[in-house]
C-alpha cells in the first residue's frame, strides 16, 4: 500500500534518477555560458570574482550530483537522498541570491522547482516544509538586500533601489506563491497517487482473473488453442501440449496450417467461419510422428464489441476411444468367427476324419507308382491343408487358456527354428542370427507361445524367397505402462509390407501372399491380446519387417 502523498518506491527511484540528470544538464549549460563570458569578459564588463563564483557553483553542483548518484546506486534509503538534494539545492539557490541579489535575474524561481520536486517525493507535508524554508531564506535575503548587506552591490552596478513597500510586497507575493504552488502540486500528486492506486487495484483484479482463467484452461483435459486472424498460433494449453506433443515455446506465433495442416479443410468449408463448427473428427500427425485422432470444434474468438479477433479450437484426444472401437469391432468379428468355427468344426471334422482314415487304409493296401502315387500325394497334402485350416480357424476363436506356466522363450525359439528348416518354404540362402537374454520367460501357455513364434518366423521366411537374414532377439523390457514384459523381436530382410497394408495385417483373411489365407497374424494378435500383451510391426517395402511381441513376465 502507498502512504499518503507519496508514490511507489520503484516510481520514486526512477524519478529521482531523472531529477539528477537534468540538474547536471542545466549546470553544464550555465557553465558553458560562464566560460563564454569569461573569454569575452571585456565585452560584458563583468567582474572576475562574479565569474569565479559561477565556476564555484558549477563545481559544487557537479560534486553534489556525484554524491547523489553514488547514494542512488549503493544506498537504499530514498528519502535521505531526497533530503540531501533539497538541502543542497536550497543552499546553492540561496548563495546565488545572496551573491547577486534578485534584481537583474530572478534566482528565486529556482525555489519553485525545489518545492515542486519536494512535493512529488515527500508529499504535501514535505512540500509545505520546503515552501516554509524557502520563504524564510527569501525573506532573510530580501532583508539583507533592503539594508544593503549583500555583496552584489559591489559586484554589479544597479540603479534599482529597493523600497520598504516593494520589499514587503515581494516577500508576501513570494511566500504566498510558494505555498500555493506546494498546494497545487500536492493536489496533482494526490490525484496521481489515487489514479495509480486504482490502476493497481484494477491490475490486481485483472491478474487474479487472468490467473483464474489460466488455471482453468491449464487444468482441463481438453486441448485449447487460439489463433489470430492471420492464422498464427497465440495460445496452447497444457492438455494441447500433451495431446499433440508440441510445446507452446516451439510453435507460438507460427502459422497454424504449417503445424497442423489437417485442420485446414475444416476452415476451408466456411472460409474462417463466423459461426462455430461443432464436433468434427480429424486425424493429425503428432510431434513424434504418431497418428492422433481428435474430436474438435472451431469457434470465432471475439472481443467485447463482438468483433472477431481470431479463432479458438477446442479438441479432445479420441485415439484410445478409436482403439476401443477397433477392438470392439475385432471382438465382434471374432465372436462371429467363433460361431462359424463351431459349425465348421462340426460339419468338416467328422467327414475329414472319415476321409483321412479311408485314405490311410487305401494307402497301406496299395503299391502306387507314377501318376497314381502323385495323385495320392496331392490328396494327402490337401487333407493336411484342410486340417491345418480347421485348426487355425478354431485357434482364432478359442479363448486364451486359464492354465499358464513360465515358458522359456529361448528354448521355444530353438524348437521352432529346428522345425522350420524342414518346411517347404525354407531355403539354405537364409541366414539366422540369435540374440538371447539369459533370463527371458513369460507366463503363458506353451503351445500358444510356440504358435506365436512359429507364425512370426514362418512369415519372415516366406518373405525372403531369394534368401536373407532372419534375426531373433529376446529380452526383458519395461513399457510406458510401467509393467515388465518379455519381448520377442523377429526381423527379416524380405520384401516388406506396404504402408497402406500395415493397418490391415491383423484383419482376418487379409493377406498379400498367393498361398496364404490371412489367419497367421490375426491368431498371433488374438493370443497376445488375450495375455494383455502388446504387438507392434514395423516394415519398409524391399527392406524388411520387424515384429515386436511383448508378453507379461508375471501372472496377472
């Protein structure tokens, strides 16, 4: 709070600095005039003692100013500095009047300047005291002048004679003017103080309101972004940073369409609309390059006069909801497949078993050669393919077994690699590299883990018809959810997967292979999700594919 008649500390310090500098400028100006008169003194007929006294006044003023500046720089008590400056200035003005009188140059006007800045710094009371001191010294000097006790009579010849009436009039006019000046200046300072106090209250209220607004905006989990009419980003709250990965420090004042080009079609619909666009879905690229699904609305940002000054975009992250929808759709499809599987198993397994038994009996009683032997081989392979198809189809719909055990992944991989080498798709041009962790195991069903590894390795082998490098790695890992997993990483240098197909590879019956039926990766995904694990596939066409599978280390 400000005291009556005074201004805030920081304002007083700033004004005090500007009080010292003009004094130096004024004295320097008079010093220049004195030097000029000193050089041309014969033309002006001014005694040398008068010129020397002006030199003395200038030197004293410079000395006092240096002291004021040092106190200003190193001292913390502003009032003491002001008192010292007032005392010094009164002494200098009084000395000037005492030496040269007040007849030719009215030096008493400098008293008014002292009164003005004393009111500014010390308030009405301080200004009244300085006005009283100035009145006293002026009356005393006029008394000396009336009785010709001042040295200016011998310095400057003047025909002016100060009478008693003139002396009394001058004293009364000066004293009244000093007090009136102090009152008027104090009135102005009081008004300024009240205005500044009101301004501080308004600023405080505004800052509190601004703080409340920012707290609300920063606390909500909804992204809020504002743009000016030029399309530059002005604000970006905490939730917006978390959703998009961008920091306000890196995108502030940048063009909106450069950072989020996906929003541009929404604005193009109505060409920066004056009315709101309610709840539209858009997919953007986050700062890390991942896709983020947003539900957003765009509204015009207006000032108090209802004039549009920009746009405000409010958005929420719907990525998890989108994943849940996809998972729900996948579950729906799996449920449908489960129903189909039950009927398929009933309709196919019994006839297939009868066909298999009959073929085995015929094979035992016949000695087939040539074409008959080749046809028998085709029949047996077709039978095996049908059995494999029914088995895979049932695996896709079968729930994850409740009974689980700690499975040694390294041992399981070795078994799968031994079996894959007798597969018809294997070629000796494929080189195998293994990097195993010594303590990698997962709580799961051993047969299902074997099926995961077998399907991933088989896909890798089938993608390298001309040969390549098959790499398998196991290790323990901790993901973003702070849970520990056993990681299986299978990579190849094969043909790769197109970017547009990466989102479809876990869909049932989707395949880009001539011999495939599109059940391998859906089965892997179904098993991994059943264990609350995670799967991720990265691929570049003609460079290869990397498959990551994370299975829980502990039983949930």
